[in-house]
């Protein structure tokens, strides 16, 4: 009888459809690794995937989650990595360097490929990256998507230079990584949130200016005042079109908006005239390549950076973890301990 493992699986859309199932432990082929997963972390994409709001035509059954970390359990023929090494699968298999390409969208973990919320998974050796030793499993599990997306925006796509003004919307996973990387890069940091408690935590982490968008709904005016009427150089935009117009009003002529999320909506009327007249760059950011992941890990290691983990759930509590993500109560990352 072959060995079995536990995996979180959904056969139809909805958080109440996420169930634990037993599956065979896969066997690595030539050039592949069997990874014993230790932890996964949640991204908003994962929630959209499980609820059917990301890809309504997603083929199921599906194991969710794009972020994770594990230990190499066994290796296939021709592999150079050794058992016991701690690694993370990259978000998009075969995206090793250079710009994104259309075919990579068919090879992303957590949809359409099975994701990290399982006890074992087989991944090509070429599609994993060793993670920094100083991090816990849960902290390391936050790196592959949320950490790398922030890094790609500020370093690969920016770059953000010392003294430049960086506006960060929100205090979720990508936003808090952007705060950490922005601080390391020497930027002047402005953070928005609807919670004064979260804003205070952002200040404790190095934010220079704080804006509560609930008490100050026209927050673009606050940005205007804080920058002496000039606007910011860079914006990490996680709201989508629901906040994009305000971001366009907040950025300086020639500045950059890194479009990362759609938390505030995907469709709305939008006046693009300022984008044209002020030479504003709106840059979509889709995680990053293996090479960018390796570069980021070196920076995380040098600075001994600690990803912010808000809460850790057990494997059996995976559905509760998704509900907590949906609530928007978190500050930083939500993680699931697998073993």
C-alpha cells in the first residue's frame, strides 16, 4: 500500500467547500524534489481562487495556496540539492528570469496547479529556492508571493531611491513587506489604513507619515499637503480601481504607481487624463522570477528582516484562516502550520 498524505481540497467554489482529503504521497521523477511542506501563507488571490472570483473556469479538485515552505524529503535522479534543505516553490514554474510571459500563467501554484496547502508536493528542482536560515517556517512561507511582489515593485520595477517618497496603501501582507523594503531602501514612507492601531504599528516599524482613510476619506489631499503639493514618487496600490483615481491624484508628474491588488474593486469609471498629461506610469506587478526571489532572499538575509506574521492557524483550521483573511483584520501575513 502506498503512503498517504493529507491535503486541503475544494471540489466546488466556496470556503465551506474546503475539506481535508487523503491523497497518495507523490514520487519525484527525474529532476524533481519531494517536499514535506511545513507552512503555507495566504494571499488575497487564494481567497478569490477558492470562492470562484479569480477564475470561474478553474478545473477542480484543487489544492489552494501559492505561498509555502518545506523541507526536501527525497530527490529524483539528476538533482543536485540534498535532503533536509528548506526550500520554497516559486509562484510560476519555469519563470526563472526576465519579464513574465503568457505561458507561465498556466503553471502557477494554487491554480491552475495544485498549491502548497498539503503535506507533500513534488516540484521540479529548477522551480524551488532555498530560504534564509534565520526565519521560522511561517515567516519563510510569506516570502514567495507577498514578499516577492513588494520586492519586484520597489526594486525590480522601481527602483525606489533613498529620500524618495513612497505611499503604501493598507497594512496587509504585500503592504507591510513594502514598508520593510522601503525602509531598507531609505525612502520616506507614508502609510494608509482604516485603523489607528494598525497605523501605530506601522509607525513603530518605521513609517514617517500616517493617514487614516476612514477619518480622512479624501486622503489624496493629505498626501498633497504632506509632500508640499508635489506628490509622491511611488505608490504601492492594492485597492484597484476603487482607490486608483486617488492614487493618480497623489503621485507626482513622472511618478510610478505599482498596481498589485484589487481589494477595493475591479471596475469603476476612471479619468485617465492625468495619467497622460503628467506622464504617470501605472505598472502591473505579478510576483517575480526565481532570480528576483533569490535576490530578495539575499537582502532579507543581510538585513535579518523578519516578515510580519499576524496569526498562525493549524492545518485543520485552514477554512478559519481564509475567513480571517476575508475579514481584513490582519496586519501582515496569515499563515497555516502544516505539519
